[in-house]
């Protein structure tokens, strides 16, 4: 019987693991991919910002976090997991969580586990939002940008108007011709760096009030203010955000609210599943969740 099972090994989950170990709790962390999968989804070479969107927080807990590159942060966290001998199972997907009297049964690929508490730190990046248009399942359509350096002298369409889309467009524009398609009439809620970058960048053609209607090979049908235009692109990056894992949450009966404690006693929600403001916030969530559940043990 575990005191707590932590689902997800991103910044929030890793923070919770360290705090659980510090408090001598019997814990297990199950991660469906690799540790720091959230960070791995960022483009190569990206500098991880500490104060994101102007939100500045003092870090709490044991997990290291400084403004370093994506690669440096992953390496540091992998070293921490190894040195601290954190009890994490990678590539182990949680399929279901069942309430059994005052405890829970967690059903994963590797087996079934009993625990007094569950911390969900599953994030959103494993479920990219789609446009639901014909052709977006083609091999030249992607939902994340891994390595901008792989693309050179190409004609690329980036769909979206958030920070991820803007960053991808700016990175790709260094060696490619880039068009940004955004459904609204102006960009907003961007970091100062991205706002200034896209305003000054002459290599990105921004098409406002446009929506992708269909992707047929390299031909993309764009609805621009009610007029359909067919344009050719070598690659399409659809970067319009991520979805909550609603099917999983509905199955286990959990509702996402403002606080760490969910509507089910003993199940806690931390990190990006609650749309936290930045990585520091997620790390702090991990510490707080262990503090809260420890009081109930």
C-alpha cells in the first residue's frame, strides 16, 4: 500500500516526488512517456523562462529550476532523478483509477497498485488540439516543433496565435519562408519578447482572420475573411493549444477546479492540468500537494 501515487513526471510531478521522499512517504510515480516530457516538447535550444507572461513567483520545494536551455534542464532533472533514486516508472500509462472504500486502485500498464492518495500531474501537452479539418493527418502536418534546424529553404505554414505558435514561426523564419495563420484580428496575451519579435520580423507573413479549411498534399485552403484562397506549403504546424484529458477525468469522476484538492477526497490536481501560469507555479504545486495530503495521513 502506497501513501501516494503520483501520475506524471513533469515539473509538478517531480517536485511532488522529491517532497514525498523528503517526508518519508511511501510513494510511486507513473509516467506514460519519459520524465520531463513537458519540457521535451519544447523546441530544441529553447531557453526556459522563469517568469512567464510577467508572472513572477518565488520557487518552493526541492526541484532545481533556473533559466537554462531545454537540454540543460532535462539533463539536470535526469541527474536529480538518478542521484535521489526517485521511485519513477517511465513509459507506464495509467489506464484507470478506482475508489475502494478509503483507498484507491490505480490500474497501469505495469499492473495494479493500491494507494491512500493520488496526485494527478498529467498536464495537457500529450493531447494537442486539432482543427478537425480534412487532411490534417498527413505526414507533412505536425502539432509540435522539435528541431527548427531540420528545416531549410522551405515554405511553411504555422497555424495559431499563442506564444508557442509565435515562437515556432520566429525560429523557423531564420531559414525558411513562414506564413502565420491566425483566426482573430490581432495577436494578444504574448510575452513581451514574442510581441516584439513578431512585430519586427519581416520574414513572417501574418494573415489575420484566417482559418484552415482543408489540407490536400501541399495545397492548403485558407478562409481569409470569408474568401477561400489556395496556397502551397511544404509543411504545416498546427499549434493551437492542448486539451484537457477529459475522457480520463470523466472516467474516474474528477472535476478540475481552482484548488489542489479535487472533488474526490484523496485525489489532488497539480501543474498544467489546472492551467498554472509557469513552471515555478507547477513546482510549488507539487510541494503543496504533499503538505496537504500528509496532514491527512
